[in-house]
């Protein structure tokens, strides 16, 4: 069976021009495509390319303006009107995020960080809540991810997808197994008030963490399969298998969510019903700086203590090696030494007789002749 060739798409620069010619923002295109705004931005920059049904829908959306433009050009030609080549009859609309990119050179690092935090943090807290089912852990993980981003801000600022960098870090913090040892996270939090939301959250939390993360990125955030595989550090076939198993598990418990579009809508509804607030950007920046100062001082104190211990050891250590004396041990097999006891009467008589004898010994008997 031959596969049909993929739907042709214009170059990345042309995609953005066609969108702006229709007076559409990236957020509006993302809503029509059912994906996140970051995904549309990556399509227009050429970092990723849509596939499957999303590719066809995206190509159709861009082709609408081309068809309208050709028709207007023919009409203008018939009426004697003149249209300059490359001139768009529709006004150009640029969203605030694009204006921020154009003025990025004029922003200070703190202002750029605050803009990224204000744009990503609220949605990222809701996503992390779907990933863990814990409200406080979701806020803590997102704040920790942005603290790490502020500590490595030059690297994050130059990244092609800063929002993806922070999202991956927040997911890693939220799924850390060390949270099980913390007393505040040993017991589950109260479930959502709505019965349908409770059922969906219960199914999500029973999925393995890799499957849950893959489902959230693909059906919740709206990333493509290669982007989801790259963010989860897995191969594309393995990511596809995780996604299929996760969808099958949800469809088995909740048959009405077998449609991916309905599942995406329900995930968005479940995340939006919870009142999850993120801290202010200056609070996160100051917390990151306090944490960095604390660990820097702790490292300096440990280094000073190590140097002092080493110096004391060198000062008090002997100049030459003296082998230690081995401890004594019992030697077996040798009879004990017997001390002399009291003399008997016979021994006393013999002793006295020997003392009375002369030093030269007894007299010798000489034989006589008969």
C-alpha cells in the first residue's frame, strides 16, 4: 500500500507572512489548530513541521489567504486596479509576543525573565497539576524550575525554546521520586469537586509517569510526536507506544474520551477549574538569588572546614612511621611451669644425709689380701 505524499507547505517565513496577512495572531491559529501557541511559533520558525491531520489543516488555513489574494488580484486586473507585487490588501497584525521578540535587545535580563514567567507560569502550573494531582507540588515545581532558569539565564535566554526548557525542568521536578519521603506529600490531596473531573484525574494518576507525561504533552499541550519524544528523551516509536497505551487506558475507564479532541478539551477544562496561582516574578527571582547565596556560602564554609581539618592533621601527624605494637595473645600447647611443693619426710632425711657427707664423697673401699 503506497502512502500519499505529505501536503506541501510554504517556507517558514511565508507561513508567518500568510498568517499576518489574515490578521491572525499565533494564539488564534493555535486555537483553530488545537495546539499550543509555542507549537505554532515553532512551525513559523522552521524548528518543527506539522504532520498528519494537523499538517493538512495548517496548509488549508494558509491556503485560504492565497486563494483570496489571487481572486482579488484578478478582480483588480479586470477593474483596472493596480496592486503592487508583494503588497497585502489585508492589514498586518502582530501579537504582543512577537513585539517582545523584536524589542528583546532593549530588555534587561530581569524584564525578559519576568515576561517569560508571566507568559508561561500560569498555564505551566495547571499542566503540572494534571501531571501530579497535587496543587502545592505543582506550584513548588514551577517556581523551582524558574529559579533554575534564572540561575542559568544566559543559557535559557539564548535557547530556541525557553518555554520548553522551563516546562521540561518543571516536569522533572514534579515527577521526582524523592517527594515520597517528604511528610507533606505522603497523603493524597482532596480530589476535584466534580465527579467527571475526579474520574479523569483518577485515571491519569494511575498511568505510569512516562505515559502520563507523554499524554499531557501530546494531547494536553499540543506538541507533535517528535517534539514530545525529544522532551521526554525517548525515541519516536517508544513515545507513540506510550501515547497509545495511555489513550487505551483512559478509553477503557472513560469511553467518552476515546476521541483525542474530546480528551484535549476535558484536560483543558480540568486544569482550568482549579484555582492555581503562581507567585510573582520578583518573588521567584529573589528566591533564586537567596538559594544561590545560601549554597555558595555553604560551599565556602565546607571548603574552609576541610582546609582547617587538613592543616590540623598535618600539624599533629608524626614525622615518621611507627608501627603499632601488636596486642598480646595466649600461646597454646606449652605446659605450665610447676612450682616446687613442700618436701616429704623421706626427702628431708635424704637432704640431711647428703649434707653430712664430706665434699669429696664417701670413702672408697679397698680390697685386702686373705
